[in-house]
C-alpha cells in the first residue's frame, strides 16, 4: 500500500490500485523518480544524489509542498524505500509507490494510487528537474481553468536541422523552423480524471515521451504556458559539480557619502550620529560590501546586477534583504558560509561599542552562528575622503565551504 514517509518506511505495494485512499485534495502531484539515472555517473540513482546541499528530489518536492500541493505521490524504484524515506524526511503529505518498466507505466501507477483521494487536478513532474519556481506552478494551474491540460515550454533559440542518413553517415536535410518548436518541461498539469483515463487507454509507443503526448493521443487540448530556464533537467555527470572546490573565497568593497539628515546604518544596525550615509537604498556600506563578497565567491556578479539603483522598488530598501538574497544564492550553489570578515573604514562614529550588535545582526540575517562573523574598524589617519569624514568605506572577505 502507499506509504506516508513521515512514518516508519515500509516496502511499497506491488499493486498500487489496492492502496488505501489518500486524503481529498484539489491539487495533487505525481513526482516520477523511478529511473536509475545511470548517465549522471552517481553512485546512487541521481534523484537521490546530493545536489546543492540536499537530495535532488527534495528540491522539487519542497517546492510543491510550499505551493500547497497535497498529497505528493513519489514513484520510486524497487528497493529504494530507505533512500526515499531519508531524502524526503520531515515533509508532510508525501506518499510513495513503486514504478513500472517505463516512465509512462510509472506515471499510470502513481495516478492509480491517487484515485481514492479524487483530486481535481494533478501535476506530473520529473524528479530530475529540481528547481521548480512557484510562478510556473501558478501559470499551469491558471491554464486549467480553460483547458484540460497545460505544459511549460520555452522557445528554441538554436538553429535546427533534420539529420538524414546517407551512405557516408548523417547529412543535413531540410531545415526545421525553430519558430514552430518549443522545449517542453515539467511539471505538466491536467484535470485528474482526464489524464488518468488517457494513461489507462494509452496504446502508443512502449515509452511515451511525456504525459502531454499521452494526453494529446486521447484528444485533449494542451495549453502552452511560459516555462523557466531554472527547470533544467539533470542528466549527465557534468550536471553534478563533484569537482567543485571545497572552499571558495570572495571579496567586496563599497563606499557611501556622509550627509546631514540621513540615517546611519552599518551591518544592519542603526547608529546615532550627526551624519548618515546617502544612497539609493539605506546605504548600509558594510552589508553592501559583504553582499558583493558573497556574490563574488559563487560567481553571481555584484549587488548592482541583482538590485539595480535604477529600479525604484529598491529606493530606501533595507539592506538586510540584499544580504538574505546572497545567503540564498550561496546555499543554492551548494555552499555554506565558512566565515566573513568585515572591515569598516571611517574616522567616526566609533565602531567598537556597536561591534557585537553588528555581528549578531549579520549572523541573524544569514542564519549562522555569530562566531562566523568578524566586524572590525580602522581609520586612514585623517587621510583621504574617509579621513576628512566625507564618507565611509568598507571591505569584506568571505570564505564558503561546500556542503
């Protein structure tokens, strides 16, 4: 019978159609994770391999759960019960069952398990596509208001050619019109009863390319909605950065002018002073330098690319939002903060009395122990713009460790 992974894992049923009914839900999901993933070159099926700090399958299942999708039926290979239980531990609303010989059969078996819950809609997703934006889920479900099915697609940007066989091998045939083609992604969304019927009636090729092919064969009209490049499918060993360095380092530097009438924010702490820093956001020069250091360490550009000063939505914005964003990006890259060293360069105010509050605030934003954060200050002995108290500068260095 189907199994809730929040309980002690047991062997899934050989015959999902005999499973106990699942809870009633408007939107359910089937996550296909029954393959062996041999091309990925991992020591275990790629859907359970670590990627960016957690098992591949956990990324998309968490995204579905966060979107309110329940239950989420995960179709797994025979003998992968323990791997599945560990990979999805702590996520509520998870069921699983064994897959079949082909992807199409695995999807049908998963849909059969959901019959007892009678969901209105179902999302069918490949576990090998870990990054699942909530916006894509929203677009798919919105399309089901007027269509029986919907799939996310992206345009084809490369030139295309038909390969034709000749006596000397493959040659280029008639050119294909890329304007007429789309790259198809998952999840794919359907009205539950219609896609279940389509899979039960399928008599096409042994292994259908995807669920849209099965749906179209049954006469369903499939809407195309905008996909997302983030939904890249992990296929080859190069998709798993096993060769990524265990440690990465980044540096950041920023300057802001001191002016009367402005608030002074440093490291997320408001400091009473005669002058404050001027800038498009709250001009927290220390956080800005730290953000640049973190972005640089994972090759994600600089703060201006993510939060351009030309964008009015960042006018007066608190810089803790920028720092939290940088923390999210390093986690997605598979790293955690090793340590951060922030040096504030100014004549005034005195940083010493605020140092521990600054460390605590930075640690709070990044959700790390304060012991990983260093904040210190220096002067330029009255030299330069900082020595003349015209502005404050800051430099930051961070190390990241692979997780």
